[in-house]
């Protein structure tokens, strides 16, 4: 039976060829969407890292537009302490990471 199939001169049908091409296109579109999503996540992460390290450098050098503020620190007994700090970062971007430098 196997030898009979191997000796056959019959090729693939048009339907088989179209189905295989459709499956290939579907797989490639899923791969392209995954790569595009990964690229945008990587870019957003890289931009957040750059912003953070710029603010951290400004805090370490005590340069830039630092504003006074307080950071609330919780202790193990349930008590809280407010520590005065200088806050460095872009004030207009409320969701961004900030850098802190303790006063004194």
C-alpha cells in the first residue's frame, strides 16, 4: 500500500494547496502581532527606565527642579513616620516614577 502511494504520479489538489497557504498566512499573522506587541512593551519599558535614571541622577547630584515633600514609611508595629524629602521628576506626569533624596 505504501509503495503504491509512493509510485503515484498524482500531485496535490488545488484545495490542499489553498488550505496550506491559509494556515501559513494565519501563523504568520499571529507571529507578527506577537512581535509588534513585544516591541511596543519593550519601548515603553525602555522609556520608563530612561526617565527614572534621569530623575535618579538629578536626585544624586541634587540638581534640577526638586520640590519638598514627605514620604510615609510604615513601621512593623503599625506606626507610620513621615520623612521629609526632595522629590525630583516631571511634575506634570503624575504616573511616572519619582526619585527621592533625603534632606539633611
